[in-house]
């Protein structure tokens, strides 16, 4: 359930407004009438609503592999983000989980190590140019938000982006470094010329948000 704080965060000045005006009274057949005029309005828009992983209509494989995602760790004052297209969603240890793979030289790796939570933000194939920037340059060298126009949005101690279509808020519950001894297909080693084996992080999916 979204908390009151969440609702405040996710509502972009959303207000439902109901205003009843009364026209000047008039009389008919000795009786006095007024016509109530009801105006129902809404300004701004609700940004996200909460759903469950099982209610998502898009294939998680497409979401990650084709459309890419932003992996973000850190808090609203100090965070970093990078593009990921490897990872997955499933069930593990009786929980719904997302898992991501991060090479140790990524700046985001430092934030993943220091954070208890991370977010995966999906943009449905839009903002690929922005995700290209986040996936080719390091937060050590540029301000990715400034460079791409992506607007950070704090959520549950972590950070996502206002432009995201779907967000998984994950609690880091395990990590494991890939061990090349377990690579049964020799071609996997082609990915690791630098022997920079990914660290896999498993996150329990605590919240799934979809843009309204
Ligand atoms: C489409 C795409 C997918 C990527 N997927 C991953 C990934 O799954 N794991 C990873 O470690 N790096 C991945 N990268 C590379 C990082 O996003 C990239 O090195 C980024 O600049 C790291 O930024 P940082 O140093 O600010 O963390 C991907 C890059 C692109 C463009």
C-alpha cells in the first residue's frame, strides 16, 4: 500500500475539485428555486499508481532486454544511475525478485554496495537516447540528470525518474559474484576480456509502480 508520504510524492499537484454554484434564485408558481451548477475539475495528474508484478501486462524480458532500464541506487541527495539490459524478474526464496548484473568498475556498483535498496525504472522504449547516455558515460564524469533531462523522483529512500513508465522498488537481499568456473558455454568468456565478472544483486520487489 502506498503511504501518505508516497502519495504526496507521486501526486503532481493532483487535486479533485468540486464546486457547487447556485444561480440567482428565481420564482415559479409562487415557489423559489435555485439551480445548483456543479463543476467538477481536476488539475495536474496522478503520476504513479501501485500495482503488482503479476498484473504487469508487458513481458519482463522485453522490458529489460529490448527497452532497457535504469538501475539507480543511493538516496535523494547522493545517487547514481546506469542503463542495464541484463537481468530478470522471477520468484526466489518465496519472494518476487528482480536480479541485475553490475560490473565492478561501474560507479553505480559503489552505490549498490552502500545501499539497502535500488530501483529499476522502465521507460517502455522511450528515452532510449537518454538511456544511451546513462549507459555509455559514467556518473563519475557527468551529471546524468542534467545531461539527459531525466528528473529524479525520491521513492521509499531511493530514487526513480518522473519520466519512468514502470518502477520496481527493490530491497537488496543477496549478491553473488559470477564465477567463470561455472561458465559451461565457453563463449560466455568473450564477454569478459577484462575478467570483470559481474556481481549479481538480487532484490526483493517491494513495490511496483506504473505511470498513470
Ligand atoms: C543497453 C545497455 C545495457 C547495459 N547493461 C549493463 C548491465 O546489465 N550491467 C553492467 O554492468 N553494465 C551495463 N551497461 C553499461 C553501463 O550502463 C555503463 O558502463 C554506464 O556508463 C555505467 O555508468 P556508471 O559508471 O555511472 O555506473 C549497459 C549499457 C547499455 C548501453
